[in-house]
């Protein structure tokens, strides 16, 4: 028997394929915006208004307009922190000062995580990061008597991260570890204690 016409693809399958192309971070980003719109009464606004607001917030926080599909992990962390602020405080209180705070605090959180996990990308490294006392001693030496290195600005944390990562890498290349036992002799060149 010959079929005269072929059935079309099911619309449900088309929708499922389109949704599967969205990355998990973009999906989380859009869902968080939907929650914000519902909570703060923007649910009835047009798609153009919602898209413009999302774009403006991204531009305020990141300094340039970057499409979500082109953002790196650090930029995602900063944007998600800004969305948390908007969720808690509302859309109407957004200001340049709030954007600056979101940018600074978001990057600080990124660099603190990077410092704690320095060397995670080095193959064959048994122990990544450095002891808390080691990081604190370097921060005190470099930035003038800082009590808690986590209170540094994002720029200073970035420099501290580069230092810690280089120390971890050099120790790994020398076959040593920054995580030495308490009774080990201090190395004058590498250990700031």
C-alpha cells in the first residue's frame, strides 16, 4: 500500500528539542528572572520590557552587554548574585550603586573560591589550595597587615589568587606540597611563616 501524505512531526517533539538546546545556566537564569517578575509584579509586562530589563541589568553589572550564551563562569556568578539582590530588594530599587556593589561582591566571591581551590586545574596535583595560615600570611605581607584576607577588594583578591596559584604550581613542579606537617622546617623562600 502506498501512503499519500506523510504525517508532520509532533509539535511536542519540536518543543522538547528546542528546550534541550538551552544550557543549564541559561535555564536557571531565565527561571530566576521569571520568579523575580512574578514576585515584583512584572508578570503582566510585555516580553520586550522584560528582555530590555534583563539586558540593562546585565550591562550594569558586567559593564558591557554580553549575551548569556557567551558569559564565562565568573560572569555567571556575578549575574546570579545581582539577581539575588533584585529578588530580595525589588526591581525598582536597582541603581548604579547597587550594580557596583553586585559587581564587587560577586567578583570577590569568585576570587575567594579560586583562592581556596588554587591549582585545581593542575593535572596530577594531590592537594590543591594552601593552608589558611599560609594564605593569611601572604595577604598580611602583601597588603599591609590585613587580619582576614577574605575582606580584601576583588582586585587585591585577584592578585592574591595569582600568587597562591603560582606557589601551588611551583611546589607541585618541585615535588613538594604546601600542606606540610606542623613539625616540618620552614622554607625561607616559599613559606612566609
